[in-house]
């Protein structure tokens, strides 16, 4: 029985080589970085291209690259086979995406840095919100502490 048009098209699409050139560079970076966490997770270019769309979806859902890496590398079996692409594909496909926590910034808030100023007494550079003299000059002259 001859193959239907849909079957022929499905086979043709499956035979089109997948390349990294069309993949999200952030997803490729996540996949390439897996081997730094677990040396057994070395992926070929073809394997990385196959997994990249799923990683792109996770990144698009708001997950951080470190969260994806942690998920893919956590609790791997000790007897991991030579090509780990199957278990990685399973984890990317079957794990439900969780929304990132709201209200928590991606980067921690930076502490306020006081500007540099020169001491009026000795011209030494120091950081202060309100002093005009450095600590040594204040203690030497017993100037009142301000701020």
C-alpha cells in the first residue's frame, strides 16, 4: 500500500538535519555547560540541537539557566549510559514547568556604596556619608563624629 502524503512529509521532516545555527544561543550555552557540572553529560552537536528547543521553552517560561542546569543534573543514575541525551530529553519533556517565584529579583540588590572623598586634614581618601576628616584625623584631633 503506498504511503500517504502525510507519512511521506513526516519522514521528510524527520530526515532534515537539525543544526545549532537555528538554536537559541542561551539554550546551547546551558546544554554545553552541563559537562562542567557532570563530565558524563557531553552532548554532540546534533544532540544539543535536538534538546535546544525544549531548553528555549524553559528559558521563555522564566527559568534561569542555573535552575535548568540544576534540574537536568540532579540525581542522575550512577550507571549513566554513554549517551545521556535520552534522560535529558525525558526530563525536559516530562517535568512540568514551574513559574518562577514572583517578587524575587534575579540578582540580589547591591549594597549602597559610599562615595570617595579626601580628608580635609591629611588628604587621605576614604568613604563616608558625612565626615570631612578621616578616622585617624578625627581621633587625633578629637573631632566630633557626625553621621
